[in-house]
């Protein structure tokens, strides 16, 4: 069974008892078709819509988390689309995080040359310049 998250918006013109019945009807639809309800969250409550839907500016939000077979979301959407008290709905499949992915190996830090070699390489040009200055210049006269 897959995990799903569904949110739907109910018309605020509906009375509280009718709204509770509609929420129970949707929950029963999930249970009757082989689903298992994990959580029904009505705490979002009545909110202002971002834009008017059927000339309505407010809606009652309901969030449902459930486990169900793959065919159930299509049946849920069909029933929610028929119901005129549901303004909008969205069913989303939740992906489970896989722990088998290994993190990338970090690149090894570049190995620095030993200090003695670096000192010898830096000293060589200085010694050559000093030798050139000390050598007498021979001019062909």
C-alpha cells in the first residue's frame, strides 16, 4: 500500500453537522475501499481563499493522511468531483525516503610537498642570483 496525503476544501455555507457528515463520508470511502486512515486534520479550519471559487471567498480546509492501494485516489477524486460541497481537492502520493543511498566519498586533500623540498627549490634561484653578482664581469675591450 502507498501513503497519500489529501486536502480538500468544503463550502463554508454548509452547516457544521453536514460538514462533519461529509468528512465522515470521505473517511468511510477510504476505509471501504481498502484504505487505512492515519490522520484527519481539521485544525486548518475556515480560511480565506486566494481567489474566488464559484463566487465563494472562504472555505473549510481538511487534511487527510492515509495508506491505500494505488486505485483508491482515482475513486476518491471521482467522488469529490461529483460532490458540489467540495470546492477543490488534491491527492498527493508521499514518497518514502530511501536510506540505502550512500553519501559521496569526499575527495582526498591534496598532498603538500615536504617543507625541505620547498625550501630547497626557493633557495636555488636566490643562490644563482648571488653567484652571478659575485662573479667578475669580463668586458671585451
